[in-house]
C-alpha cells in the first residue's frame, strides 16, 4: 500500500510574526516555495523592501522550513476547512537575516 507524501515547503516571515498562532491566522497571506533558493530570494527581496520603508520594522526576517502531514484527502479537507495549521507537522527557522 502506498502512503501519501508529506511535503517540505519554505516560507519567509518577519520576527514579529513568529509562533504557532500564526498558522491559525487565516487572514494573513503567506507565500510558500518548494525550492529553498526561491524562498531565500524572496527573503532578500522582503529585506530590501523593509529597508526602503521608513515605518517601524521588525528586527529580522526568518526563513522557515515546513513539513506537512501526509497529504491525504482528509489532510486536504482539513486545510480547506481549518486552515494551514491543520496540515503542519513541524516547522523550524533555518535562516535569520537582520534588517536593522
């Protein structure tokens, strides 16, 4: 019997948005990448945009690695009904870049 694959994805967020509760926020848009280098490019672009902005800014931007639960039909339904937090098995910060 074949098992459903777990996915490894990457995303960027500011240090202001870290923590488990962010996965429950269905109104906060996230960009996800399958490729680590694409996520790193997005992180650097985000850093440059924050540096150009004169509003209060976070102290760092973090690159995160996310591993999902096996992507079964039940997991996809949970994603659609309950949001991203329902399919995250684990996540970790793998890179942190200061913007200050």
